[in-house]
């Protein structure tokens, strides 16, 4: 398998006054292209921090992060934005849809900052893919939680990213909606997109190719299916 | 880019709709601030573009007459001696050309129709110098024959029924004249030319032809002399040369007091001599309009940041989806510009509606005429875009710099940051507000002082009738019921326009002269400080032997005290300067004057000449104050019954005083209006901020209440936090207001002291207004049940 990303000795600490919290403590990890990885661990173990660094929303204090053999740990804010634009799609636990935009416009946000032709067609395609084409003109508050998360996945899929980062995508959903969301993520991985998902659910983690367990900012175990 | 703009437009519109109340507060504030700024800009534009219709106005001047002397306020007239133009053209090298206008009211007759019109008799080369825009005909040669006539388009239509009436004849002052050129209508209030008809000064019956050369003893200033200076010539040098050139025209007694000064025609509208207080009013108006716009902009910035706090999640999502700082900043800047543009369009509608009111109030002729000035919309829109960029810069910078992780993790209602800047802006707003309250109060107090205490005389219920003391009328008026006293004086009692140069112990003094019966002092409640009025004959004396002077004259003549002045001989005889020391000071009265307290009271001599010798007269009638309308009717009937010619010209002295203080009155009203706006805007902004803060802090309030805080304690906490910037504002406002108002008061010879209590009082008013604005809201938030507050979010 092609190696997609590689992190080694990655550290990140947060300081608040005199208190320092070590969110990531010299983590090393490799993920292959098209792999579906689940990150598990208790709250505060550093899963989301790792996801944010992998998605260029945050930068590490130390260590290396290589994406497709390019070192990206120490790039400028502008370069990180360009990498995010080029490679990454996000799915959040709380959906993070923009209330003032309708479903189609929310999905379109993912294409606005990229050079994408025929945006409308692409938006229609992904909404069809997640089964929400008939809800394109609705506002987020008019949808159920499961539907909102499917919109968020459509938004992540729209620019056809190489990497989807999902932070507890089923955390706010019931089991039926959770299963539907997992199906969409599995489909994406099956089409060659690398998916890294933070989850508390062993059931949903079982759908991944590999499960990495974290504790206190370190990787403490790994299960490969 | 188009897709981004469209998307931004959608996001902007929906965010405005989603936050209707706060958006309305922001936009209403901006509309008020921008409308105020546009109105002031339009008003300021009139004097600043005065006479710009004349090409080369930068070197076109008018010669004005200035009469001044030691301890005497200069008197300005926009007129000059008839012979000055020729002398200046021949002898002043800086002057390229000179031409005259003489205003006259004449009859114009054509067919059976006759109209009385104000016209200008103009020198043949007048239009070489003042090249007004011509619509038809040859303006340069139009007045070179004795029959030449030039009219504005409106006047041509009025008298000939059409604008294109070239070659048509009309009788002007009894002589036929031919229309040789038609010029564009003169902008109302935009030029010193009021009449729209220019007739050749070469005409036989022209006032210029009939005018005799000025001779010593027949010195008069009646024409307008326009001058064009050579390119690069110094007006100062020209002024000095003019003085030398016209010296022969001016009689020796007034030569030292008289000066002919060139004044640029585009600066006439703001000349202190002709429009006292206009420049100050313009500066004050512009300043307070700018301050109100600043308050509105600060509101906009504050509320934008507060509103954007709710859009942190949106910012995070956009950043997670590839938006860079530039995209986010661009979006918020575009939103700010769009909001300001919408507010500007609404402000323009408000301006159209308010402009006539403002013109009426300020007596200006400002116009908002897009047709006449096609660049105006461009200027307005550019200004709006710039204001939008300036106002949006800080929120855009702040929001675009938010790290995406923090924005996605935090609650949607969290603050966007910039709390210090927001507090600083609220503090600045209230500092301006407190300053304006202080200024409004000081201007009002000075106005009341000027119109009452500073007069040092009793003008209550005093009526003046323009007449030279007709004996029958005066005698009978005194007997009318409702009349307490009647006395007479020359017109100069009110106008102060009669002055006399006096050689006094080797130096020349210029003193005001008032002829009056001795009873005038008692009528106005003025008592002598020294000496007695009883020595003066009640009906005046042919040869003046006793004179009353004021305190300013005591100082000007160098007497040690009022008492020391009594018995001193002054070189006056019968109102004309003379060498014989024929008049003795019999009494000294306090300084009182009917002119503005902006200028010091001039040294004044009150002569008890008989009314026949006066130059114009006034009958002063003190009314009892009861049944005033009936008394006035009786006086009117008496005027006719005692055989006086023409209708009675009467006015209350208080009206004259009010007219004097019109400028001060307008300043007071201007401050009051803008202070009201500032109060409204600042409170509006505070309400908006507290609304936003209340929503943001609902959770915190719930926690405090769950931990035992009472509604009163929460209310006190909220009000204290909102009051802090207001209290801090006093520290900035007090010293600045003190310095500015002291400076302003120093412009008055007679002024009120700056009361220290005014400053804390203004601070308390501002605090009370702030607490009133946010108190109800704070109370509602404070009394929420904790369970509700904790469930929020």
C-alpha cells in the first residue's frame, strides 16, 4: 500500500497560565492511501488534537508530519490553508453547518475556495449520493440530526479530497443514523479516500481497516482487521 | 471571484435577516450618522464653493471698505468709493483690471408691463473681469454700448417670455436698452450677485454715469469694485498699494481710520466682517457632524464584532474548507461595505427630506442636485465605500485572524474577541457624548448671559419706532395707557454705525457717536457711574456743551476713573470734530451696547443735540407690559393721527437683540440637535452591545445564580460592567471639553465663567442615560431562572 501520511515524534502542548497540558506526547503514526483508520480513547487523550494537526487546523510544537513525502509540520499559515484546500475534508460531531445557508449552499462552501468547475452539478451529485437531493433548499434547522450529519459528509465529499477527517461523526446520532453515516464513510474509503475517524463506538471502529487506541497523548495500542 | 461575491451577498443578507434587531440598530445608527455628515457637507459646500462660478475666482477680488480705530470693532462694507477703480487700475501694478457694479432699483417696462427690479449698472469691461457662463450673445462686447443689457436666463424669460431674446429691447429706468447676452442663472446663495440684470454703465441714466467724482467732503462708498490681480501677484502688496492709490479720495479726518482691502470673491461667504460666526459655525457643524458619524461608526464596529461572535462557527467551517485569512477578511469587508452602502442610500433619502429643514434653520441654500453635479453620486458612493472599508477593517482583521480550531470548538455565541477595543470604542463614544452635553450647556448659558446680563440695561418691553423724534407723537405717546416712558435718540444707538475721529493729546481716537435726549438713559435703566444727567437740557442743546461718555471712553481718553472724567473738556462741537474744546463730560455711564458681546464695547460719546441735527432717529417707548396688543394698536393709531408719513416702522428691542445673537442661537441649536443625535446613537449602541452581551453571558449568569447570586446582585454586576466605560469617558471628556469651551468663550469680550459643576453633571446625565438604556434589559436577563440559563446553548 502507498504511504499517504507519516507522523513521527509529534508533540503538542496547551498552556493556560502556569498550567501546561501535554495533548500529544511524541506520537508516531503512518497511514496508507485509501486506508480507513479509527482513533479511539477516553476524552482528553489527544484524538481531536491529532485530527486537527493532520487536517492543518493546528500546528505541532515538535515532530515531523509528512504528507505524500512532503514535510508539512512547519509550514506557514497560508501554506497550511492551501494544503487544507487541496487535500482535506472535515466531518464534525456537532455538524458545524452554517445556519444562514441552505443545504446546497452549505455543501457549496467546500467548493468556493477551490477551483472547481460546474459546482452546482457537483453539489447535486453529492447530495444525491447522501440521499438528500430533495432537501437541497432546506435550512439546517429544518433537518434531523442524522440528515444534518449527512449534509456535513456531503460537504466533506464535494471537493473529492484525498483525506477525510471525521471527529466523532456519529457522536450525536442514534444508531440508525449512525449506521447510515458510517456507510457513507466506508463508501468514501472504498473509492480510495483516506479516512481517519475519531470515535468512542467500538461498533463503528470495527468498520475501519485499523483502530488506533490513545491514552494521555500517546498511542497505546493498535488493532488491524 | 463572482461566485464568492454572490455567496458573500447571500450570507450577508441572511445574517442581517437572522439578527434583525441588532442589524436594525446598526443600520439606523449609520443612517443618522451618514445623513448628518452629508447634510453638513452639503451646507459646507455652499460657502466653500462660493463664487466658483466665476472662472479665475482665485485671483478675482472685491475691494471692501473697513473703518476701524483703537478700541473700536472694525466696520466692514462690501462697497468702495466710485473713483477707486480707475485709480487702482492706473496706479497699482499688481492689479490687471478693475471694474465696478452699482446696485439700483429701477423700473423695467416692456409693452404694457412694468416691473421694479434690482439691477446692476456695470462698467463696460465688467464681464472681461467676471466671466460668468454665457448661454447666448457676446458677453465681452455686450456692455460696450450705452444700450447694452445682459440678463440671466430666468430674467430673460421673465421679461421677454423666452430665454433666446437676443436683440430685443426693453426700457430700463426710462431708456431703451437691448439684450446683448444671456448668462446662466446664478446659483442661489452661491455668489455675491443677487440681481440677474446687468445694464451698461455707459447709459445716460446709469447710476455710474450720474455719479460725480468723489470729492473731499462728499466721500461716499456706494459701488462694488472688482479687481483681477496679475498671476502670482501678492494680495497683501496690492492692498498696501491700493491704500496709497486712493488716499486722495478719503477726507483727512477719516484717512487713518479708513482702509480699502482686496478680498477674494470666493472667500466672501466666510468673511468674518460680513458673516460673523459663519466660519466658526461651519467648523463646529463639521466637527460635531464628524463626531456623530464617529459614534455611529464606532457602534457599527462594536456591533459587527459582537454579531460576528455568533459567526465564529461559520468562520471555522469556512477555514476548515479551505478559506484563507484573505477570504474571511474579504467577506467581512464586503459585508461592511454593503451595509454602509445600504445605510448611505437610506441616508440620502433622509437627506432629501431634511435638507429644506436644515436650509431653513441655517439660512443656507445647500442643494442635493445630482443633475447639476453628476460627480456627486460618485463622491457619495466612494465616501460610503471608504467608510465601509474603514469601519469593516477592524472586525475583518479580528475575525480573519481567529484560529480555526478555537472557532470550531467554542460555542457559537462566544465573543469574537477584541473586548478591549470594544470597551475603548464605547468609552470614546461616551466621551464625545459628555463633551457635547457640556458644550451644549455652555453655549446655552453664554447665549442667555449675552441676551440678558451682558446687556447691562433693561430692554424688557421696549419698543422702537424709526422716526426723528416727531414732537406731537412723542408727547402724546407718553400719555397713552400702557406706556411708561418715551425718549428719543439717533439710529446709531442701535446700529453703532456713526463714528468720529478725534485728535486727543497727540493721538487719533475713533469713537462712536450717539445723539440722544438725556431721558434715554433712564428709559433703558442706565444710571450714571459718576456725574449727573440733570445738567443736560431735556430737549437737547443747539451747541453741545455737555457730553455723556461710557466707561470704554474713560479708558480710551486715559482718564483715571469715571469721577476723574467729570468736567474734562473734549474737542467736540455740535457733533463734528473741532479744535475748540467745547464739550465737558457731565456724566459717565456703564458700558452698554446693542451690539454683540463677541466684540468689546466701543468708546462712545452721547451728545444731547436737538433731534433736528440727528442723522436718522429712533423713538424708544417703554411699555408697562399689560395689554400689549392694545397698546401697540393705540401707538399705531397715534402715529397716523399725528400726521406722520408712511406706515409706522416699529420693533421690540428684544427682537433686535435676538437678531444679534442669531449666530450664537444657531450654534446653541446646532449643538443641541447633534447632542440629541449623539445621545440617541450612543444609547442605541449600548443597547445593541448589552443585547449581544446578554445572549453571550446567559450561561455565566445561570452559573452565578446556581451558586447563590440574587437577581439584584446580578443586576448590579451587569450595570457596573456597562457603566465602567461611561465613567472612564469622563476622564477624557472633561479636560478636552474644558480646553475647547474655554477657547470658545475667549472669543467673547463678555463671557460667563466655566462652571466646575457642569462637568460632573454632564457625566451623571450620560451615566443616567446609559443605565436607562440598558437597565430594563439587564433586569430581564438578571431575573432569568438559572435552569433556563444553564440550558442555553
